[in-house]
C-alpha cells in the first residue's frame, strides 16, 4: 500500500475535458483573424489537410475528418472554451505544430498518419500542453519511438487531456510492465483519465481493506480495467455482492467474485441460480454453494451451460449431483478441452492404456502441458496418429453440438491418420 500511495501522491492533477465542436462539418472554415485579414484567403479543410500533410488516402481522410467531428461532439464542454479548442483546427498552424512535435520524438510519416487516423483531435490539442508530455514519454519514461506510437494508438486522448507520465508510471508499476499496460489499455483506457484523489486511490484502498494484495488488484483490473473508474460507493456495492454470493473475503476466489458481480447485474445472477437449480435438479442452497465455489460460471450463457451439462450427462455419463459438487467443470471450454480430452480418454481406455476407473474430472483438470506429455506424447508408438487427432479436435474438426458423435469421428480421423502413416 505504501508503494501504491507513493506513486499515487503525484497524481492529483485533474484531467481537463475536451469541448464539443461549435458546428458539425468535416471541412472547417477559418474565421477572420482580424479585420485586416484577406477576404480572399482560402478556407482550411481538414479532409484536404489530412491528405496533403499527413499522407492519408482520400477515403481514409474523409473517414478521419468525420471521426474528428464525431469525437468532438462527445468530448464535453461547449461555449467559449469549446470554441477556443475547435479554433485550433481552423487553420494549418496548430496541426503543423503538432505534426512537428510527433516528428521530433522520432515518429515516421507512416507512424504519424496512423496516430492521426486513430485520434484526429490530437491535431487540435494545445501544443503548449502536449509538447512537454510527449517529450516526457521519451525522456522520463524512456520509451522508444515504436513504443510511443503504440501508446498513442490507444492512449492519445490521455496525452492531450492530462499530465500523463505520472499516471503511466503508476500503472506500469501496478501491472508490471509497459507492454502489459498496453494490452489492458486496448480493452479500456478510461482509468488513465480518472481522478486519482477522488476515485482511483479510494478504490484501491477499499480493495486492500478486503485483503486483496497489489497482485490481486492488478489481476482484477487486468480483466476489468474499467473497475477502478467506478465511484467508491459502487465498489463497496460490488464487494458486498461478492460476499452475498457466499465467497468470503479471505477466499482466493474473492477477487474473481468481485470481477463477476462487476459484469453481471444482481437480477441476472439470481436468474442464473434458478437456471442451474432447474437444469441440474439440485436445491437452491446446492446451486448457491456451487456458485460460491466457482463464481465464474455466472457470466456464462444458459445455452453454453446447457450444452456442457448435456455433454457431461449424456456423453460422459456423469450424475447431475457430481457436476454440482464440481462446478469448475462448467468453466472449461467444450471445444478446446472437454470434447478432445474425452476422445483421448475413451481411445486410451479401449486400448487398455488407461485405468478404466479413472474419472473424467481428473482427466480434465490436468494442465495442458502435463496432459500432452503424459497422455499424448508417451503413446506416439502405441497409438500412431493420436497427437494429430487430438490437435485436429482442438482446432475444431470434431463437432460439439447437442448430439455428440465426436468419438466416432475422432476415431475415424485417428484410423485414417494411421493408414496414411503406414502408406508412407
């Protein structure tokens, strides 16, 4: 917590919101700078500028110019401040200065074109504000030109709205690396713009009070990067709902429960419990216990849960109660794990290479690397073609509909593979 607070303290600057445009035209006419301005001065057209100065193709420039108007209309305040911001796109002066800044930190023409296409409003940003922030990405954070490009493609709005470097330093520290941060920003970068004093810091404090470590918080926010942007009152609600699922704060599943309730309403969670109860023929308390053991089954669709349950009962031969007591089974991929491994299990048992009493649950929960080493690779000689058949099943060659004929098709693929091997 001390580490987090040390990084958070410098981050108390409020983000400035961008204004909305005063008109909705992609081609922006410049106003007279003074009474002495030439009446015959050519109007400034953003679309034409994007082609001539940024190197965008005409069709892309047209799309980008429209995007600038659409973005500006969503970005906030109106009146005089908005007019001031929008006026920076009434001539080539401000855009030229922005392009010079981007070139100055090492971006190529192609890089600049990509960045401007991703965020055309960067061209109207304040050079006075953006210049030191852009230089700090290179000089303070030590980012290379390619890294700056990758950041701008997903986070240029933060660059033009706030003092971004201290925020990046904090989140790089939280998530472990700049590369990891970029992956998370592609899901959502709103956390970069949130107020640290009123939102981010209190939310982190609340999560820490629940016993979550810095690593837990990082993992939680990696899955739900927008979580920290909610109000502290909303976070308290999520924490309470996670406990109401029967997951204690001391449980290692608590952070997953928080992640789940942040994505699903209380009403949908209750409906899913009723579905599990009716489909598996268990009591309400048993369904609730199953969810408390594996809260990640709640966001799964009823259709997908039904397909998995039918597979376990009709194909594997499991009793519904067995599934209720091992709900983690329902979180496994039907196509990538359950069906292919069931095929391998039945083939090995048929050839006497696997104990017939071995349960499918044991077979499923083994990690992929260990599974392939123990049940695929070591049987290359005794079951030729097994590795290819397993790989094909994972790739989707084996169907996984409601009626499972996967084993017959798997065996057919396997025997064809054996024949082909012998033919060579």
